């Protein structure tokens, strides 16, 4: 019977910052094998690649991958864009795109049913050493679990994902830094929008304050600017 166990090494051991989880499986020969997943920080991950020969497997969606990814990594997304056109999916996609899509730039996705098969086609040996990465650490953990169930025995994940990677740890490709590849949508420009809007409001207030007659004429030409009228009215009552 398969089981799941987690081991937290002694703080005095060599792997003091590494959490190991494994699933026990009964093989056909009757022996029990253990597939371990090591959770490491960015510096330890770099050593796994440079010294121990791990290959980086990026399981993020295509949008995040295109913004930034580690040079020479493999890309097999755990979730892919959901283009199904049934009524239920269409409604969910519309709601998602109008909220999470606009605010955070998150694509509407579904589980990639071919994930394990695609990985196996690129890494046929269950002895392959894989460093599985995503942006926050959740998808990589789920992907690692699927791969260990498929027989892979040497898997590592970066704790908290690429967002926790120290800049410069890995050579990367893309328009953004690795730790910022998950940021998209309006949240990335809200600071700029706030700054511009604040500047416009301040300029409008100063114009109304020092040129009230001209402001009144402009208001008459642009009734939609009711917020200007409010500020102007306050100024005229002083």
C-alpha cells in the first residue's frame, strides 16, 4: 500500500535547510522503493544543476514562461490554456478573464493531461535528475508528485518557486526578471496609474484655484467633468 512520509533533517546535518518527502511503493519483486523530492532554496538549486547534473523542468504556463525562464531549461506546462467551448467552460472563462485575467494577467487553464507522457518522452529514464520549478512553488510540488508516482526517483523543487530566487542566481531569458515573471495585468501598472491620476487631479485643482473663471467656462463645455465642478465649487465657497 502506497504511503506518504515527510522527513525534516536535523538542523546540524548537511541538508539542514532541505525538506524531503517520499512516497513508498511496492515493486513487482516485493521490495519497497522510495521516490524522494528535495525542497531546496535557490543557492542549493544552483548547486544541484551545476554540480550534481540536475536538469531544470519548468512547469509554468506559457505566458509566465515567455516573460522569463532559466536558460537551457525544459518547458512542459502542468496547466494549459483551456479553449473548450461548452457552455459551462465559456461562462467560467468569461468570468475569469474579466477579473483574474484583467487584474493579474492569469490565463484560463486546465490540467495538462499529457504532462507525464510529455516528460517521459523527453526523459525516458526514471533515474533522470529533475529540478522542477514554477513561479510560487505550488505547481512544481504537484508536478513532482505526479512524476514520482510515474516512477521518477530523483526530483527536487525550489521552495516558494522562482519568485524566491535571488536575482542573478540563474542565467535567464525574457523581458522580466525570474522573480517577477508571475506579475501581469493591471496590478503591474497600478502604481503608474495612481501617479498619473494623482498628478492630473493636483493640476486640475491648482488650475481651478488660480483660474476659477476659465475653469467655469471649461466645465460648461464638458458637463461630464462633474468631479471638476465639485472641486471648483468647494474653491468658490472659500
